[in-house]
C-alpha cells in the first residue's frame, strides 16, 4: 500500500492519519445516508 519512501515518520503518520480519517468520514457519511433513506 505504502512505498518505502525516505520520508520522516511524522509525515508518514500524518498522511496515514489523513487517509484513515477520510475513510472514516466516507463510512460515516454512507451509513448516515443509508439510515436516512430507510
């Protein structure tokens, strides 16, 4: 998933947290839409 690039661990953790937050936001939004459409 992640290529071993010579980046500092803080930047890697920041991008990883951003991708995780985006995925969580998408999951929460889709579940909210599903609960509203019922």
